[in-house]
C-alpha cells in the first residue's frame, strides 16, 4: 500500500525508522504541498495535520481508506465527503494531556501569584512587596471535558489538594474526579468552581455552549480558562463577564477568530490573559503523535477492526 505523509516537520531519522519498521509498505513523504493532488490518487493511507484535507482532495482520493490526523482537532475535516467514501479517520487524541495539563496549572499559578506584576516590576527595576498573592491549593476545579486531558488536569489538581468536578456528555465517572455530571446539569455545577477549565472540542453540541446565564452563576472570584475551542463562547459574552466582574479573570488560549485580531478588545483587558493557542505545544509532540500512528499502522496491516482514537464521523469527534 502507499502511505502518504503531508507533514513537513518530520525528520529524516523518523522517516527512515518508519520505512524500516514497515518495510513492505511504500511511504511518500511529501514536502511540496502543491503535489498533493498528484499523490493522493494512489494513497491508501494519508497522514496529515488535517488542514490540507478538503472536499476536493477527498474526491480525488480513489484508493484512500484511512486518514490518520496527527492532531486532536478534526472539526475542520469534510466529514460528509469522507463518510460518502467510507474512509476511516483516527486522530492523535491523548498526546496533548501532558503539555495542556501543565499549561493549565501554570496559568492558574500565573494569575494567583500575580506573575504579570512580577515581570512588570522587574522591567521597571522596582522592588515592590506591597501586593498580596493567593494560593490555588484547596480550591475546587470544574473541568469541562473528562477525557485524557481532563483527567490529567484533574490528577495534577490533586497535587494541590483540590476538589475536582468533571462535566461531560455522558456524565460517566472518570479517573481523578471526585464527582462527574452530564453537560445538561452544567448550570447547577458552575457555582461550585473556583476554577472553570474547558477542554471541550468544537462540535454542534459545544458551539456557543456557554452563554450569559452560565457566567451569571459562576463565582465572582472564579478564574475561567479555555484551552479547548474558541467557539465555546462568544467574545462579547466573555467581555461582558469580565467587564461586569462576573468572574475574576479569564485565561484564553483559543478564540473565535485566530490569530486574535490586533483590534480585539480582549487585548486591552487587564483581567484577561492571552496565549496564542500554544497550550498543546511540546517538543515531544511529533514523537508522541507518530507513536499513535505506528500502533494504528500495526493494527491496520493486521486487519484489526478497531484502531486507536477512531473518530465517530456522525459526532465529529
């Protein structure tokens, strides 16, 4: 079979390792994206970050049976076209749990320890010990999304003796959570959280899930952190919550529009911390993603019915 890679940052060493491990297969490591239409015609397997998978590309993929997306997000894939050709889709769900959980804890400490003030004082050569700082230990964390990332966030929260509450579509129990609830009970849960952490993907059920009424019930000293998808809440809703002091602070790694426009009012809010969609960034990202692909490649070659991280085409995740 032909396995087409359209990721540009794979190393020669990684390419050689794949070719040696699966020596009976034909690998094409495409560096020139303009040639993708030429090579997709014969590919049975496509390994991609997802941004180059369009409806037009799928139409030209005469032999494609499996798409391995080396990211967790698959919301931009042309699922209707993929479903028509009965193409299997898997993603790299789970590889983000370490960097994203570290990001979450570090950003909560950033806010509570007032680290922005520390940096400003250093730049101003100002020895100032007059302001107070808080502690995140012993607080209650509400996590929207109880998958692998959410569970790792909750595990780290336990190191700070936090009470952890999870919210998911099913509401099923999950590791490291003291309590779990269905999304339909969200309004009755949010008022418990000192920290509200969202890791939800972008689906028809989560788009603009949070509205004014959700921020109305949050504690006025709560910290809201979104590192899932930017369409969870409208920007105007977030701004209103901050400006009307419905919450203490918002930490935002994802936005409705990315990159965040220079004229966005979010940049000017002192009680908003902005990071450029980097919560999942790690020097070990590709190494971990390729590990998932190699395991799935083994399953695929051996005719296994289920691959790891298989996407439900109807649900979109």
